[in-house]
C-alpha cells in the first residue's frame, strides 16, 4: 500500500535560530484522518509548511503518495495534496464559484481558460460541501463557516486525495464546527487522507481517526484518541488541569470529551 504521507526524522530550524521541529515522524494511510493538537506557538503550522514543501527541512525525509517531496515540482505537489488554510483574506470581490474554480489552476496550461470539464468538477465539489447555493455570492460577504466550506470545496476541486487543513474549525460557531467535522468524516470514508490541526481535544474525539500531540517541536503519537488523549497527557500539553470523561447518556453515549478544571483566582 502506498502511504499518503510518510515523514521520518523531520528536523527544522530557521537560519541561526533554535530547533522548531525535532525528529518528527508520522504516517498517514489512504482514508485515514490525523488530528494534530498542540498549544499556540508549538510548531503545528511550521510542520504543515514543511510537509507542503514550503519550508526546507534541515534533516529527514518526506514522502507524499510514494514520491520524495524534495523531487516534486510545485505543480506535481498540487496534484498529490491540497491545502486548506484557516481563512483567506478576500482582496478582490470574487464570486464563490470563481474561488472554487481556483482549485483547477494546477491542471491548466499557461494562458488557457478552464474547460467545461473543469467547471463541472468545481460544481461537484460545491455540491459535496453543501455550498452550491452560494455560487453567485461574493466570497468576502460570507460567514466564517461558509468561507471555510468554500476553501474545502476549492481543495476538492483540485483533485488531490490528500488534504492538509490548518485549524479548519478555528473561529466557527458550534453548528459550523459540526458541519465541517461531519464533512471531514465523510471525506475520510470516501478515501481521502486528511491531516488537520486543532487546539481542542474534543475535535479529535469527534473526528475519529488518529491523533498526535506536538509540543516544543516534539511529537507524541500518532495513536488512537481514546488511548493517547488522557487527562495526564493533555494536562501536560496545555499546562492546565483537565479531565477526560466518557459521555454516558443520550445519543452521544460512548463519546469522550475533555473538560478543563476551573479554579477561581484570588
């Protein structure tokens, strides 16, 4: 089986700076989801940038869909993996359909227009993410949750089966968090491999798949969320006391949740 991602001994530092990532290793199989958790400034986004080939690693190897990342051109990388940022500033008043169509750019030759086939793929991606009704809306006028779904649709239109998502649930209300989590789960069932970062352990429990913890540039895991995300591990990761419990009633029976222990400050 060809893995979607294999990283071994990944080490990174900016010139003259301290190590930001140290001997990181992880694997991602087709149809698997991996949630990467960690506090602010711990290196999550830096790790994603290295895996996307946007930063040059000091040591280690990265393989994407069986290919050495270092030997791939920008266009080849775009064929194998797609990136979903937290959000993107709308400098121009693009229509939603135009933003999704941007995902087809790696497949177009220089100075050529999208084909009817490209437009069909974009419409399919919008239907899959439930945003077909937004096609003629201006991207910058959408809510945060709607914009996130547009960015996921753009990644799907790119045609890659390996998705890298940087904090896709950040800043979303509860309803939109549920919609994005449900979409991630559905995409994994359809065979997509998904690496996403999050601050909240509850997201990892809800998404399913695997989880990993990143702190001070070192990785713990990957492993099953219910085994890796213990109260002790999460407390050490975030520097605060937490409790991890299993929900015992209602339709959420069997789900795990993370509850911070709140203490009054004098």
